[in-house]
């Protein structure tokens, strides 16, 4: 009981400005931890969104490379097979130089 009386005495002596500060503090705590769209969850969602956007950019680069490979394959199938899969004809030797 003493604790509650002490808390009540402290808050009863607050001026109007301290009341506003108290309301803003309660609002900030509520928005940080208890609200459906709290700041912590929003930060996590933002971080996930940025990583997904980075993955999308990476896949777009891979897609463009795949389109270039497809174009090369359509233009010269034999060259593509020789370079990518070490294709060789009968009685032909392949030397791989890196």
C-alpha cells in the first residue's frame, strides 16, 4: 500500500507539461511493444523486405545471363556444347586450358 501511495503522490504533483510527457512516454512504450503494428515488427519487416528486394535484383541478373546463354545456344549450338559440356566428335581430343 505504501508503494501505491508514493506513486500516487508523485503523479498528483505533476504539472500539465509532465502529464503530456507521461502520455507521450506511455504512447511510445505502447507503440514499441504492445501494438499490432509495433516498431520492432516494422523494423523486422523492413529488413526482410530489403533482403527480398536484393534477391529479386540478383535473380534479374541471373535471368538476363540466362537469356544471353539462350541466344548463344540458338545461334551456335555446337560451339555452346563444346564450351559448356566439353562435347567432342569421334576421333577428336579435347584439351582444357584454364
